[in-house]
C-alpha cells in the first residue's frame, strides 16, 4: 500500500483478546545510532556499528553523511551492522544538500558537521519540519563563525550554512582557548548535543553555556557526553551551572560499537502488558543506560506493573538483588551481566501518576499518556512544554486524541492533564497521527482496550521502527 492509500485506509488497531505472553526484540536506539554515526564520521578510521537502527531517521542520517563524503556500508547479510568510513582527509564535502525529513537528530546534529565542509551546505526537510525550532543551534554555529542564510522563516528550515574558512571560531580561532557559545536550549536538548558533538574538532575546543530557565531531556545530554568520552574525547559537565566543555582533540570510537535497543520504543510494547494483562519481555535491556527510556520500568511500576530484570525484582532504579544476604547481594550485583531480559507484568489495572514531572524523558510522554487515559485515577504530566516543538504539537495532539475516544484531557502551560473515564465509556474512533510515530503507537495502545480504533497513517511509525505493525501483531499472537 502506498502512502496515499494508507492515509485513506486507516489501520484497525487490534483489540487484545486475552492476556499477553510475548517476547519482543526492540531494534536499536535512534538516539545512540545517530550519535554513533556522527562520531564515527568525525573519526580517522572506519568503525563498525552493530545493532544500528535501520529506520527513516537513521537512513536520513546516513544519507546526510554520504552527501559529505562519508561511506556507510551495511553488511550484506545483517543490515543492522554498518561500517562507517570517514573521508580519508577528514574534510567533509560541501556544496551539497542535506535532507532532514522530520528527524530532530538530523536537523539539530548535522548542521555542526557543516562547519568542517569545504563549501556551503543547504538543509531542507518535510514541510512539517519547518515548524520545529532550530534557532539556538544555528545561533551557536554563528557564534563559531558560520554564516546562516534562512530561505523561509528565520530560525527554521530550510537554510544554508556557509562554514568559516578554517572552522576557526572568532574568539578561539588561534587554538589558544575554547570558543564560548551561549544558547537557550529550553526548547530542545538537541541544541546542546548538536554543538557538543563537534566541540573537540574546534581548534580550541568548546565551552557551552545554556542560558534558559529549563533544560528538557537531560539524560540525552548526558548520553552525548558519555558517547563523546567513548570516542576518546575529554568532555565535562557542570549541570548545576548549566555549562559543558569539550577539549580539543581527535574523535575515535572503538573499532566496533554495539548499540542498545531503543528503550523509548519499548514503551508501547511494555505498556501493552499493563493494558491487556499478562507479560511482555524485552531482551537485551541494559542494566545501566544513558537512554531516558531507562526510567520506564520505574514509571510503569508506579502505575501498577510488576517488573523483573533477569527474573530479579526491580527496585525503582534498577534490578534489586534482594535476597537479604548483603554479601551475597553485592556479589550478585557485581556479577550481573550488562544486559538482561526486562519483563513487565500487568493485570489490566493501571494507576494514574498524579502530578508527574516527565521533563527528563519527554519522548515517552505519548506512551505514558495512553496508559494514563486507561488508568483508574488522573495524571498530570508536567515539565514538557517543549513537546509543542516535537514531530507535531504533541500536547495539542494528545488532548485532541484523548478527547476523541471519550476521556478528558486539557493542555497545561507546561504539560497535559488527563482525566480517564471508565473503559466501558470509551469508544472507538478514527485517530489522527499527525505524521508522528509516537501518536501512532499511542493510538495502537488505546486500541488494545477500546474496540473499533482506526489509526490513520500507521506507516509513520517507520520514523523509528521499521515494522511496527508486524511487531505489534506478533506480540498479540495474531
Ligand atoms: O538527543 C536525542 O537523541 C533526543 C533528544 C530529545 O529531544 P528534546 O530535548 O527536543 O525533547 C528527544 O525527545 C528526542 O526524541 C531524541
Ligand atoms: C522527539 C522525537 O524525535 P526527534 O529525534 O525527531 O526530535 C521523538 O522521537 O519522540
């Protein structure tokens, strides 16, 4: 079915007929995949990425890198293994076009690479991407000496970046000291990550100051710092002062990097166990992670789920090795593998969260909102004003779709208030998805409990999941 037919033929979300008993293998993390692709491109020798996400956002990233002269070579037998070969002279090709689609990680991370191109680079994306904020990351590049020409609205796609002659920032060009850049990243953590990723390639390194009141998605900034360190870069964070610094030097990932599953994309599947009852297991769940999806087990537990990791109970922060024998517990913890199987078990009862700050993990808000709409008490998700600049205005979209099925929801200044109705009072509807992958998985979750839910353009899930419908129906045993 092509995209036009999809739009006219919504997908009937399957109702869960019985409790679940499924294991779901989740593809690689979008955020880690696109960071490692960039760090590999900035290196001096090839890197093999194992478990790379192959979906629209990572294809767009690889397309962008290839237009700069980087080679991305998927393994013929295993396409999620990709060898990234940076240009021999370390210089990116300019005079080229980058298409960002609707991918925040492409539109906010790739402009920094244009600093090292040998000519101007023009950036464009989906019409809907023109609404996403871009200004602060581009202001940051201007502070580093780039020239930005906006072809539409200032601070938005499309635009052209002309790099400085030597990627030498005006105030740090001699390499004597770091360039200092001040930006307001309250609209997206990706503005910070996009600048930190290139900091070590600037002659004197980079000192970055966030001037705004709020900083969303802090785990994603920590992920960037962690990944830079993995690539041998000295990076420091003073989160209290909202300052980061990256020392100048080479970027080189290990020869092989294994990518964790996308824990945020696990949310609809794990949440399904709570809605339908029964269990859903996700293998390869890391014991420790920088992904914000690492907060999911704790949140789902609070909403009433029973959680285990490798058959050990979850204590809110991680696997509890609670046998009561302290010495034995310490030994078990030390010997625990780096990854194990996370299992969520539910009985259909879901508790609201009350007032809950989700600023650390805004990208899982749609999945939590689906659970909240089916819960037995209200939830207010706060700290997520910046969701208005995600793939769509997610606060408005969630309010519209929750009301459409007969529950109550209202936009707050920095979030959404959800007042569930008893499940029997909810009713089916054709649910809009606004070209937003997470609004499609939100609708699929609702459809597990509410009959006759049709999902418009379910294919939009391919932004970060290559075969959502196949995975969902397999989970349901259909
Ligand atoms: O750096 C990243 O990989 C991401 C950061 C977050 O962006 P925001 O800070 O704009 O929410 C997140 O929502 C997005 O899905 C991925
Ligand atoms: C906000 C998201 O994506 P992006 O990387 O496009 O910002 C998301 O995946 O929820």
